[in-house]
């Protein structure tokens, strides 16, 4: 397993850009064409911008957890 500094650098470099959300099938598509499952409950009326904010906030939380777990 990579040490925390390496993991932090990998996460910081990864910038996911959401281009569409399929609420019915609980999936989202990114600008690189990848499709990912949505692993948490979302509002059926969520916007792409709102979902992008959730993804960005999740990234910040992950970085905070890793940095505080050293």
C-alpha cells in the first residue's frame, strides 16, 4: 500500500468532471467516458452541478481523513 503522502498526491491529481447522472440506474458519467455507480442515496431531482459538488466535497473529506490519520 502506498504511504499517505503518495495517496494524497494521487487523490489531489484526480479531478472528476461529472457530465451526466442516471438517477434511475444510480450511475454517473464522467468527461473521460467512464461510468461509475452511485454508492449513496441521492435526491431524484439532483442536478449535475449538485452532484459535482457532492463529488468534490467527498474528495475534500477523503483528503482530510488521510491527512489527519498520519
